[in-house]
């Protein structure tokens, strides 16, 4: 009966004493107020993992209730080591918790699963065996291949959300996710050597997606599974988690400067809507079109600023104060406008371009300059 209970992160000595043999599995379970599920989960794991597959369980807990105590208590009856890492600062939510577990894991294989018994522990040996057989770095437990099902996904609404999220994600990452039918799954096995913990930026629930896109395990295989009903309690997912997921997607998709520039351009294009609406309202109210144009442009700038702050450069806001960012952003946006006319004059006068070509070229030039300026001067990397 081994059971280690270092109370906080960063107690490597206590943890190292429990290292299982190579070829073993570390089961990482994120928990947030799951006290009613712990004992059942540990029972199911005990019944599922054969003696020849040494195992340890690492709970990464952000609970505000007595879940850690309940885990310590239930761990007394377990034939394998159980560790609880209780985080004081729950950075990154579920995904952040899983990454802490990945870092603490010491076995060759790591299985990540939920703490509410929706992921059947009986599949743990099969996930690891499949990975070994296929020489894979990642084994996804999928609801969307033959033999799998989303039985425990209650209600048409959640099924619709899950389906569209899967479709959107696969559309955004067609090549990376080619062999993954269920990138939204929270149940998978990963080889410890395939985890690149330093470069992960987890944000909420979709930790498998984060790993698939940023760590890019070389070989991926899938095993079907039936998503069970929750044993006790309710899902911890909220509408806020949905927005977090969208931000996560944008963050993953804009890792390269070219992709960032594309999103910057898309956001800029949507700025025409408030700009034109403002122009219409102001001129309808009797304002001359020149000052109306200048004012309406500020409306477009404000709109772009909001979207860029919250979607594109959210993680890079911390380098400057809000006022500093607003000032610099507005300056760049208006400089763009003022630079355009002399630039067109230069292209036509010096290089003999037609007005149309010159305008197009000036637009592209000021756009690239504005993007580069925003990256370098407003949101430092
Ligand atoms: N440490 C920690 N921190 N754990 C968390 C947090 C958090 O902020 N939020 C949730 N958890 C834990 C829960 O306690 C549970 O053990 C597990 O993460 C899954 O949370 P649920 O709230 O039960 O998720 P779900 O059932 O709605 O969604 C599951 O299925 C989806 C597929 O439909 C998850 O596995 C999702 O990742 C998956 O996409
Ligand atoms: Mn659940």
C-alpha cells in the first residue's frame, strides 16, 4: 500500500521515490470538485489495470471543495501510488492542470482521463498496448470511429456543439488532424517522449488538440470508446469555456507570423462595418463628410482594437498598459491613412504606375507596415 501525498507542486524528491519501472503507465486525472466520483474511479482503475502493467495515478486538482482529502483517503486502499498535485493558481484551467500532470509523470506512457468516470478505465491497458503495437506517439480514444459512441453526451444541444466544434477544428487543421477523428476527446495515451511540455500553451478543455498541434507526435493511432454517463455531479463546462475554446483555436492557428497577418487582415476587413455605419449616421445627422469620415474611421479603429486585443494578441497585452496600447494602436491606424496619399503620389509620379495599381500597392504596403508596427510597437512578442 503505497501512497504519496506531497501537498503542493514541486516536491520532486518525494515523487522520485515512487518512480514505476519503465513500460509503466502514469494516469493523469484533472479534477475540479469531483469528491463524489473519486472512490468509484479508483475502484474502476484498480479493477482494470493488470499487475504486469505498473501504474501510478496523478490527480491534478483545482478544487474548492474537499476533493484532495477524499483522494488521500481513498488512496489508502489502492495497490498503486496515488499523488495529488493541488494547484493554488489554476492557470490554463483543465488543460493547464493536465500539463502539470504531464510534467510530473515518470512512466513511458501517460494516459489522460476525466475524473467523473465518463472515460472507462478498462480501456487503459488497450490504449497503451495499441500505442506499442503501432509504434505510435499518441493514441486517441475516439467516439467517432466504428465501435465508439458518444452515449454519455446528453442532449441534442451538446451533440450539435460537439459536432460543429469538431468540424471547425478539423477544417482549421486539415493536415495535422488527418488521422484524428475525435480531436475534442479528453481521453488519450501519449508517450512521455512525445510530450514537449515547454512549448505548450494550454487554454481550457481541449488539451488533446493542444498536444496534437504543438507537440505533433509522429505517429497517431485511435481506439474506439463509448463515452459513459457521468457517475455523479455535473459537467464543469460553461459558456465561458466555449469562448475560451475559440481563443484557443485562434492562438493555435496564429503561431506563424503569416497566419497572424491573415487574421489581422480579416479583423481589419470587418472594421468596414462600424466605419460605414458611423459614416452613414454622422452624415445623416448633417455632418460634412470629411470630419464624418475621420470620426467614423475612429469607430473602425476602436472595433479592430477590441478584436485584436481579445483574439489575436491576448497573451501579449501584458507588456504595455492599456492606455499605452490604445494610443500606439490609434497612432498607427491613422498614420496608415495619412501615409497612403503621399505613397500613391510617389508610385504614380516616380515610377509611372497607373492610379489603380498605385492605390492597390499603397494599400498592401501600408497594411504590411501597420501589421509589422502593431506586432513590434504595440504588442511586443
Ligand atoms: N484541475 C482541473 N481544473 N480540472 C478540471 C477543470 C479545471 O479547471 N475543469 C474541469 N476539470 C476536470 C473535471 O473535474 C473532470 O474530471 C474533467 O476535468 C472533465 O470535466 P467535465 O466538466 O466533466 O467535462 P465534460 O464531461 O463536459 O467534457 C469532457 O468530454 C468532452 C467531450 O465531449 C472532457 O473530457 C472534454 O475535454 C471533452 O472535450
Ligand atoms: Mn465529464
